[in-house]
C-alpha cells in the first residue's frame, strides 16, 4: 500500500467529494483489468489502494450521508478483496455503486434503463 502512503488526510481533504470519489473510481478502473488468476496479487494491491482511499474519504468527509454510504460500499470492496479469485460481476456492481455516490460521478455511468448494471 505504498502508493498512497504519503497522502495525508489534510491533503486529501482539499479535494472535493466528487474528486475523491473519482480518484477511488480510477483505482477501481485499474482493478477491472486484473481479474485473471495470474493477476491476483496485483488485484489485491489495487483493492488495498481503493480501501485506503475510501478510508481517507470517510475520515475527511463532512458529509454524513456520504460517509455512511461509503462505509457500506467499502464492505463490498472488502468482500472482493478476500475472495480467492477475481469476481468480474461483483467488481462491476461495486464500481457502479461507487459512481452513484455523487450526482457528478453518476454522470460517468452509461445511460441504461432502470435496474442494476
């Protein structure tokens, strides 16, 4: 987890909630490409970075509703982290749920009919 080790809560708090969610989403996007069994260690590292950024966001957010939903969402990623293999469908669902956390990030989702991804 060394990539974000130097990222202080003070520095992270300077980003808007939307920017923070988008940076978490960027790590989730990287993890999307690591579902093969041969990439399991790299996938775990990506999920560790996602969890670290989610924790920083919870720690620095002044929006109670965002903290609550992000903690719920974090449980989805933690479950993916402990799986013995990648779960592309579970990952896609978690990624989709993350992007729905703010109105601005929800605009990143493809336009589809009602229902899950």
